[in-house]
C-alpha cells in the first residue's frame, strides 16, 4: 500500500536535524522570530490579544508555556492560542503566496509553546519552525481552500490560525500519550481532499532534503494585507511628488486578480467600518497612504478609516484588473497606481516586488527597525534590543527561558 501523506510528513519531520539546515535558513528563522515577536508585542493593548491573554491566563499547567509579555505559564495549547492571536492581530506578520496564501510565521507561537513545555533547546526550536514553514508552504503550493470558500473576517480573523495552532498542540499532546486519530487523514474516503474538494497530488514526494521554503516567503514592511504592499510603496512614492492633495482628481489602481478578488472588489472596501475591513481594503490602504504619507497602526484606528473626508476621497478611487500583473502572480505581487490631477496630468508608479518580498529582501537592520518601532514604546530601547540579541543567539540557547523572560511587559512584573 502506498505510504499516506501523513506518514510521509511524519517521517520527514522526524528525520530532519538542525545540522541539516543551511546557514541561510537558520538565519531566516531568527529573522522571522524577531519579526513575529515584534508583531505580537506591538499588539499588546489590542482587544483580541487582551481577551486571549485574559482567558488563557486563568489556567496554569505543571509543564506550561509562557504567555507573551507575562510570567504566567498556561497549558501549551492555550499559550499557543493566546500568543498566536498577538502575532497575527495587526496582519503584519510574514506571507507566502501560492495557490493558497498563508502567514507561515503563525506557526511560531505553537513551536515556542511546545519547545518551552518540553524543555527543548534553541536548535530544536529553529528546526521545528523551519519544518513548519516547509510543510505549510508546500501544502499551499498543492491546493487552494480559499477558492472553495474557506476564509475569515472579524475579530476572529486574527484568531483563526491561533485556534488551529491550539488544536494542533493539543492533538500532539494526546498523540504523545498514545491516542490515535482517523486515517488516512488526507486521502481517506472522508478525508481532507474529499471534504474540501481539492487534490494534494504528489506533494508528499517533494519533502526531500533540507527544509528551505522559508527562503521563498516574504516579510511585510507595512501593517496591511500583503497584496496591498506594492500599492502602498507606489502610493508613498507618488505622495512625495504631490504638494497639494486637493489637486488630486482621482486614483486608479491596476492590480492582479488575487488582489482584486481578496481586497479590491466588495462595496464595503470603499466604506470600511472595522479595522479588519480597512486593512483588507486595497482602495482604502492606497488612498490613506496618499493622504497621510504613511501606513502605521494609526491608519487603522476607527477615527481614521471612518473619517467622512476619507470616504469622500474614496469615491474617486477605482480598482481595475491588469492581465499582465495577473500572469506574473504569485512570483510578483504587482500594483500600478495612477494619480490623476486637476491640471490633466497623470502620475504613475508601478511596483512588482515590494520591500520585504522574497525577491526584494529586507536587510537585518530593517527587520530590527520594524521590531523596535513596534515594541520600543512599551518597553524602551534597551529592553527591546535585548530581545533582539537573545533571538540572534537562539541556536546557542539550552532552552527558551531567557527569551520568555525578556518578553515580559513592565506592567506584568
């Protein structure tokens, strides 16, 4: 009988060792840990993360895992959930685009939770994270579930993967004690492929050699849905050429099909009423980059995205499909922004590979800069830099205790 995909994944995961990883992969894992922890601590006061911490904080465990920013150890699955909510909330963590888009650094919260629970060292943690990227990205290459209607919005948008992480950790704990589950989980008569109407093909055959898919993923430079990143960059460039915003007559955004379908088609994208809609609105994100000359968490506060003047500006923003950009996707994630001025001139800027893309990588200093911008306001420069220092030495750590302690927020001491 042919080996099932689940067994192929298990065999591959058990065989990979830290020594198998390239120096580039190890370095990239550290960059993603810095980036993800910045996203989480930057979202420290945001309601979904506060709620998740409060709920998880009611439970303790003998072999627990620390909730980011605190000294409380919850059951590892609860910690994976709470910390995952923090990493994802701003929609600022990294991205992989293929048949199915994903945020593979969502896997860092469960990896950290389990590592702490079992006393694993930094090298084991790095290996687990590299494996998680490898598996998720290759599954994204194999099939799309979004095309079948599986997607998410509202507060739960930032908690959807965190919920999956919690279930994953809990399942692993049960499996460790000998509990079995349904099989074959992917190919079975009632399995993943049949239930979702997708085929994973020969994806299992691709799990060979050292994990390296993380090198094909992208870091976000601005806190907005990834398909808008190149539009933001283009809009900010054009903004520097316009001395008077009142001269703008209209804006046209040419984009690829995935971008239009996900963030540029529904009517609510032109009148966002929630943060989750605003940071997934191509017209709003592009317009507010032109108006404010920046994209930070401030642009996704209710008083900004509900501003009547902004909505009035959005009435003259159009989104159009561009066949050339669609043909280049997902290798390129391009947008072309045109700004039409009252004097008849049209200013145009095109960006195919935005800052942070796998083909336009951020320097380490820029990754650190993003972390500091998110975290420094809460814990100060010296403590923020200490976290970065600990992560860069993660492969030398005997456990993750020093890292968890470094993450404590002042009010939680």
